[in-house]
C-alpha cells in the first residue's frame, strides 16, 4: 500500500538552515550540495551555488553524514559543475555541512565523462 499523505514541516523547523551550506538527498533527483535559500511544503527546496554529487566517496565514513562532516575523497567522486539556482521537488533529507566539508565539495574538480 502506498502512503499518499502529504507531510508538512513544522513551522520554523528549517529556518536556521536558510543561508547555510547543506547536502540535500532527494528521492528522484539524487544528491545535491549548495546554499539553502528556501524550503517549501512537500519536500521542495531551493539551493544556490549547487553541485550535484553524482557519485560520492566520503573522506571519512561511508554515508552522506561522513561527507557532511569531513568532505569528499575528490579522486573517487564524480561532482557536477555548479548551478546558480536549482529547485528540488522531493528532498527527503537536509544535512548541514561543516566548513571543511563545504570547501571539499566546492573545490572538487568538475567531473567530465
């Protein structure tokens, strides 16, 4: 059975994350990292200076939490170039990053197949 309930964030739940560098895990659009500029109902988020983490390898650990804390192993990751603005319609996780992780993501080379 499919749950079709639309869940809404509690007012103020993500207010302190606006303007911060975050990693977004979405159901269908993959993983993105950038500055959170807006959060809407139903998992809608907007990022500026966003990079898609198409294939990522944590510098420490093996989860996105490891990426958010310690950054990437750039030589093992495939990171897209930065977009000025993106709206993701199905975010299921918003993870704030450390300054170290932000620098690692922003400085990772753009993957060119």
